[in-house]
C-alpha cells in the first residue's frame, strides 16, 4: 500500500512538471542572443606619409578580429571624413569584410581626395564596422602634415642675418604639383606677423607641372630676430583663390656697420641725385614746350 502511494505521488509530480513546462514557452531559435566578436582597427597608414591638397591619396586601414575562437559574419566597414575630404572618382567609402577568421588581420584601402580648401592639420576618419549583431565606431586621426604648399621647393637662398637697413635678397626655385594651370600667381615676403608684405612680385601664370625661379629684395631696419614668411597666392582654374607657404624661418638683423651706413648714405644720395636729375629734366622739358607754344601763338597772331 505504501509503495502504491509512493508511485502515485511520483506520477503526480511528473504530471505537475509537464504541465509547468507546457505553460512556460520554450525559447525559440530566433530568440537566442548570438555572439559576435569585436573587430578593431589595429593600425593605419597614409600613402607617402603626406596628403597633398588637390591630389588623391590612399588610406590603408588594418582591421583585426580580436576573438581567438569565433569568426565574424557579414561585416561591413564604412569610413566617414570631414568636409574637404572625399572619395576619389570611382571609389566607395564602404568595404565588405564578410568573414574574418579568429585572430585574422586584414588590410583595407580607401582611395580618397583632398580638396585645396581643406584647412585642418589633422584628418579625423570615422570608422564604422557593422555586423549581424553589433555596430562598432571608432575615430582615427591621420597624424600627417598636410602639404598646403601644392608646390615643391627645388632650391632656395635665404640669408640667416643681415645689417639693419641692408638690402636683403632671397631667391626661390619651385615646381607646381597641381594638375591644373594657375593664374595671377604672386610671390610675397612677410616680416614677423604683419599682414602687409615687405616685397612682392607678380609671376603671372604657371602651367601644369611647370617650374619657376624668382628673386626678391627688401629691407628690415629694426634690430633683432625676425620671422620671415614667403608665400604664394594664386587662382585655380575654377577661379578659387588660394595661398601656399614656400618658406618660414628666422633672420637676425644686426646693428648697421659703418660700411652699411655709408652704403645707405650713398644709396640715398644716388636716389636724390636721380630725383634731382628727373626734376631738372622735367623742368627743361616743360620750358621747351612753353617756348614752342609761345612761338606758335606769336606766329598765329602775326
């Protein structure tokens, strides 16, 4: 009898367990939270370590599946960039990674273009990797110097020091790196942080890939250490105005020597002599014209 009760009790517990499981639904396959490993940007590289404004460049990014056991599935990589940077013609800002094996590294290269109007010294690239389960975003900064010059300096001659009031001569030879003709090109020299140049010359037009050589002279009268900046200004083919720095450095101006003072005095005396000669010549010319006028008037009335 006791065994019969125990059997009945066991049967009752089994029934209760089955009913309990019938009331609570079993989690379906669609409700299972799937695991997706992290994909990280492990390194990046910019072509030639420099971005030249107005030219295309390559950004190569190395991504890594950090999981030692699980592969990724359906991973899509996108790249974002600031105004002034864009994808090169015929290129895309997305790359389908799909499956990355456990611990696998892969290089992805984007072909991009830097506008001549871009003004920042760093380029922040936003990398977004989207998989079936998660989306991961990270920002990398291209720690490269942007070559705003768009010119290659072939040679230059800039003195380190000079005397106060002494004529300072600089010369530059440079080549255009832009694939378009430049117009209204002006070479200017600035001292310290003044907005007005101490010397400038109009070079005119520069053809695609052409080289130019130019000399400039100027004076600095204040003794001390001064910052020199040599700059090119020009118009692009679409009329866009731009500037480029060819040189930035320092020059020391010393107290003028006696010889320099003599040279300055001679130069001033020569300038005054020339000015006086021009004044005398002008007066003589005017006198001759007046004389001829008087003679003509006299003949007319006689």
